[in-house]
C-alpha cells in the first residue's frame, strides 16, 4: 500500500539566513521518526528544464511498511508548459500541500489568481494543507479606508492565507521556522493525520473489493487488467526570448539606424520590436499620435531624446539599400547614446534584467549621477501612458519571471498594416506581417527572405495549401509564442502548417492539444463523434509527427471496442492492425474468460444460497 503526496509552490529564500539548504518536504522526510530511509536515499528522481527543476520525486517508507511517494513541484509553470503531467500528478494525489513564502506577496497573488482555480477544478475530495512559511519582515498594515484600494503591505497576511484555505476547504498552517517543533509536531502532526485517514480509506476500499470477489461460490469473475500506459509527450521548452534577442545581433531586416549627435552610426534596430515595448518609439515612428497617447511625459521624452533625419544626402548613411533605406534617428543625449547598445540589448532580452543593465552602464559611465540619469530615461521610455512610476522598483522585476512585453504587445501588430513590410496573399485575401519577427522566429522564413529566392525581393507573397484561419494562427504563435486552436481539426491543420515551416515547438503544442482533447472525451462521445481517428493517424505519420502517431495507435488499441466498430478501422495498414490487436484492451483472453463466467452464472449449476 502506498501514499502519494504532491507538494506545490516554493518557500523561496524564507530561511536563507539560517543556512538551511533543505526545503519543507525534504526537512520533514529527513527528521520524521515515522519515515524510514537516510537522507541520501530519499531523492529518487529529478527532471529539469532550462535552469529550474519541474519536480523532484522522493520515496521512503512510513509506518513501517507503507510506501511514501512525494512529488515536490516548486515551479508553478508546470501548469502552463505541461498540463498533461500536472493533471496526472494532482489526480493521483492522496494529499496536496501548497506552500508559499509569506514575504513574497506578488507570487502569492499570481498563484491565487492563475493557478488555484485550476487546482480547485481538479480536486476530488483530496485533503489540502496550506503552509505559510517564514517570518514576516517589514510588515505594514494595509489601509482600512473604504475609499482606498491600495495595499501597502509587502507580506502575505494571515487573513489572506485563511481566506485561500477556505476557498479550497484546506487546513491552514503558519511555519515560522523549519525546526523540530514546526516540522515534527506542527506540520508533521497534521500531515500524518491525513496519511492515516488515507490509509484507512484505502484499506476500507480494499476490503469492499475483497468481499465482492468472495460473494460468488468458488467461481470468481475474471480480473480486468489495466490498459497499457500511454506514451508520455514532453513539451519543448520555449526559445521565444532568445529568438528575439538574437535578432539584434544578426542585423537582418533592419529598418532603423541610430546615430550620435556627430552623425556617426551607433547601432541598428527594428521598429516592430521597439514599438512593442515603448510608446515613445510608437510616437517617434508615427504608429501613434500625441492625441492617442495623451501623456505629456512620453511626448516630452520622445522630443528630448530623439530626432528623425530625412535628408536625402546623409554623410553617415549606408548606400547598400537605396530603394528602401532604414530610417535615420539621431540620439540627442550624448550619455544616453554612449549606452544605447546596452539599452537595446536590455530591451531585446525582455526588459527585465535591470541589475545587468545598471552594471553595464556603470562600466561606461563612472559618475553615479550620470548612471541614475540614464536609468531614469530608460524607465521613461518603457513607461505606460497614464501610470506614474510604473517601474519604480526595478529589482522586484528581477526576482519574478521575465516581464516579457513582446508576447502581449506584439499581438497588437498581428494582421495589422502598421510597420508591415510584407503581405501574404491567401485564398484571395491579404495578411500583412513584419519580416523581422518572421525571420527571428522561423528558420524557413529566414532562409526565404534572406536567400536567393523570389520572396526576398517581393512584397506580396502567395501562400498555398493553407487556409487563412490556419495561417493567422501560425502567425499568432510566431508573434506571441502561444496558440489556441478551436478544435482537433484546426489543431491538425496548424500542425501541418508548422511542419511545412519547420517550427517544431508549435508541432509539439498541437500534438499536446489533440491528445488532451481526445483524453478528455468520455467513451460515449468517442463512439458518436464524426472525427476519423484513422485519418488523423495517417496525417500524423505523413507529416512526420511520430509522437502523435505512436500515441494515436495506443489510443485506438486502448479503446478497441469503440474504434473496431467504426468503418474507418478497416483502413488501418497490416502493420498498424497487428500493433492494435497485440495491445488491444480489453484483451481477447479476458473477453473469453468473461463469456465463460457469464455462461456459468446463467447455468443450472449456479444456485443462490438464499434460495
């Protein structure tokens, strides 16, 4: 018998001053007298993504002979990147522990607003423990004025934690330190109570099954084995940030060049990227007018820092592209201009690494006043209209996940003629786009626009074999790193388009979407749906979607009784039919045993004891 515990959340650096490297779960497993196993043997498996672990698995023995399996998931992004794994973890949990740092209010509200509703929908009478970890520092009382909506507190209050516990029907605990009292007696006592409850429930269910199996006189019904485990698809990590960051260094599709006051070229850039993060550049490049922005500080920043030079004869200009030369922008401020390459690198990397930017500027400007002045100008460039000091505390952004402007702001330019330098012709309609984004996000597009192809010099480019809706969804992924197909058919069309342009991560996302949709369908819907699953399998194979085709074969075999009755089942190849018959569920052996058992039940030899 085993108990499965899932721990979600990160206690952060709540105890960094105590030099305690272990977290809540590992500390409990290492200290609890009810858990056997030395600390070196607790860690069983750890999978990792680009710099942070997705989850860590521990195994130990509790109460002597009970297997204890703990999945510690410190990163909430697993619900965004791998919903298939996260749903299976929560669905198989006997106890869920949600932990957070009381001094990290921003992450608490982000988790409460974005992820708690998802967990709440997936819960199925599973006990939940909410652990507020750490000692509150610099705690301030929030304003109680009914007309004031501000929240000056920097810590998560007890009231907020209790309110979250009420929403989930959970048990709320506050652990001020990871000592023997809080871990062993306080947290451990509550956790062990729920472990005993889980064991009692499993024992009761086991006894009921045993009674049912013994209710027949010597003849037991055949045992239906579990179907084979479906292949697990792992989502590919996003390289959205690095794609746009590399665009600055490759110098492709440049449409703006910055010069210093002496008319010497400083750096090249792209209007679409700059406008995606700054209303100052929107104003400078005539994407928006002063009437649209209605913020005097942004208008003043654009006028004080930059000036556009439209002279036909320009001493510092390159003569490489006379047909459509890049826009020339003169930077008026000498200090700002000397740091412009570092500032653009900061913007292209996502505009959240403030400490690195400040360090790079300090290397060039020795005077601290000049450094502060340049940093303030950068804040003004990134300012949102109508907001005051929206980037006042830059270090708070450094601690959070990247404040990536592009995946939301670039959507503003999707299928819009503003700054567009290429137009796709699809099914008699046109779709404007931006070469810089296409080149940065798609290698096939990069080769098409920069090679010896007709598309490199043409503005109007025809697209064949793809519908307008599918191509717009494809562009939406390139611009925003996300996609939301309307259904399985649309997802397969998008997968085919992604394979055409060799965008592997989008292919994987479409595969996961199709799998999630099929898995969520009940048997009755699978039997009545009009979707041709065999045709879906053949398309997946034809377009080199090996993961999806393998999964679909297992899916057909697992739902053999449903799909074998459909006419398209006959379209399976000999190899595919052989695989499905070999892995079918339920098996032929079970069906034969079941038929013999039913025959015995209805025979004269079977008599009820009551009669």
